[in-house]
């Protein structure tokens, strides 16, 4: 334990950041890949209407992922601070509380979605043609959400202890199985949309089994005993609030994507029908590869910052912030270059229709034109999250998509039609970057001055 803590305190920043970033990026990628893999198979082997149904269901998947990440990121960051303070009894409370939160929240949300599925699906953009398909897909998916969230929370807690390989292997198992089972059910056995949903749930359950097999070591190391009595004694309102406030910005960032998809589905359906919904779905899913890289690297700094902040090692905190910005910009620009140069090949994985493919390529290039710069924006959000500044983190996290993008998209679609929606993306990204510069400058001048750290960055 002491060796792991010393590594977080004294280890080389780039090496530490990469050690946390690789599994973090992979975890986020896998959470998106469950839907993306379904989209690829459905797009090639079933048809456009079913592809539209999966796009309509996407916000529900994002909600389930967002709830899991809210608890996972909140627990991991809170746990890292507790470990930095050598408060091991609090760490145990965080573990018990986080798993209890997953079981309660995912069960309640899944039941609400299932009971009120008809009005919910129509609000998301379904019509009489797509509703039966969305209903089949989501009704099965709801069975796997709780398993995915439990495995994510277990793996993120292990990350706070610098045990990063479990997350990597858990997600590798999940995504590999999803690809294989989709192939068997859809291509070989000719299942329709329910085949894609079954593949996702089976892979999530298998990944969960592996994650908890690995988590047994943590249970032994900290002498934990999972029972109703332990939960009653260790789950506290203070810990619940601490997890939620720290993880809430991550939840907002994830749920914003779902909200944007719902708004665009309803806005653009009247402009371009089913094809417009498919375009939104494909652009959203491909741009996710950029976003998971940016958010994964940004969130990877959290346990390092949180631990050193808890240990009052403020010089290290500032260096981590500096290095994170450099790494996220370099990495995102490299990936962005590939997407800008070869969009036809990438989008071709999802679409067979040549006309729709060409239109999507044009829109995609415009939508992602400024995405790499948003790396600074997400680093600043995660920095404030790591040091417990929940209010600043929350305000920043709702700024990009809720405060700027949605009103702007509604306005521009009214003025310019579908093209207005695509133009809203780079304008929003430019605004988010400028705002993040203000907060970054504030962090450097005010936050560190208060604890006597030099202003040089």
C-alpha cells in the first residue's frame, strides 16, 4: 500500500498519466463500443430503419453509462484523496457506499424506463415504424446496465489503488465478446435487432464476472465483509454526497450527449426524415472516438491530482495539470488528423448508401473541426473535480452542450436547416475553449497562489 501511495506522490508524471490514461480511455471506448458495434452490424446486415432505432435508443444507453460513471469517477477520486490522507476507514466506506448506490440507482432507473417506455421512446424520436424495434432493443439492454456499472465502479476503485490492468482486461473481454456474439447472432443466425441487444448484455455480464474476480484482492487487502450489517454501518449520507458531488460533472458530460442526440433527432427529423437521424447517429458515434480520448486522458489526471492535493503536494498538482494539457492536445490532434484525412473509409464502416455517405462526410468534417482544442476544456473540468471544487466543475461541464450548443443548434436549424446543426458544433467548441482559458488562468493565479505555489506554468 505504501509503495503504491509513494508512486502517486513521487512517480514521473508522464508515466503515471499514461498508466492511468490507457485503461481510462479504453474503458470509455468500450462503453461506447457496445452501441457502436451494434450500429456497424445493423448498418451492414439489417437496414437503415433498424439503424435509426439504435440511434433513438442511444440516449438510454448513455444514461445508464452516465450513472455508472457518476458513481465510479466520484468514488475513485474521493478514494484517492482518502488514500492520500491515509484515511483507510473512509476508503472502506466509499467502497461500500459506491456499490450500494449502483444497485439502488440502476434498478430504479431501469424500472422507470421499462414501465414508461412508450412515452419515453416517442420523446426520444421514435415513430410507429421504429417504436417496436426500439422496444425490443432497449427492453433487453436494461438487463445488462447494472452489471456494466458494477464492473466500472470496481475497476475505477482499483485505479485509485494504482491497479490499472484490471480495467484494461475487463473492457477487452467485454468488447471482444460483443463483437464475436454480434457476428454469431446477426450474421450467422440471422437475428435482428434483438441479437445486437443480447450480444451486449452477455458481454457485459461476462466482463462484470471478471472484474469482481479481480476485486476480491481489494476485499482481502482491506478486510472487507459484504453484508447487510456492514452496509448499514458503513454507508453514510456524507459519503453518498461526496461521491455524487465529485462525480456529477462526469455524469453531466455523459448525459449531455444523450440530450443533444434527443434534441437533434427531433429537430432534424422534420428537415431530413430517417436519413437525418442516421447521420446524427453516425457522426455522434465516430466523434466519440475523439471524445473518449480527450475525456479519458483528462480524467486520468484525477486520481494523481486528488492524491497529491490530499497529501498537500501542490507543486506536483500543478505539474500534472501542465502535462495533462500537453498530452491531451498532442494525442487528440494526432487522432483528429486521421479522421479528417480518411472520413470516407471510417464512415463507410457504418453506411452502404453512397449519397448518404457523401453527405455525412461533409457534415462530419465540419462537426469535428475544432474538437481537439476542447482537450483544455475537459482538463480544467477534471482538475476542479479532483480538488473537490464541485460547483466550478459543474458550471463548466454544462456550459458546452447545454448552455451553448442546444440553444445555438435550435436557432441555426431554424435559419439554415440541417447545415445549421453541423455549424453549431465548431462555434460551440470555440466558445468552450475560450471559457476554459479563463478558468485555467484563474486556477493558475488564484488556486495555487493561495497555497504558495509559483505561478510559472
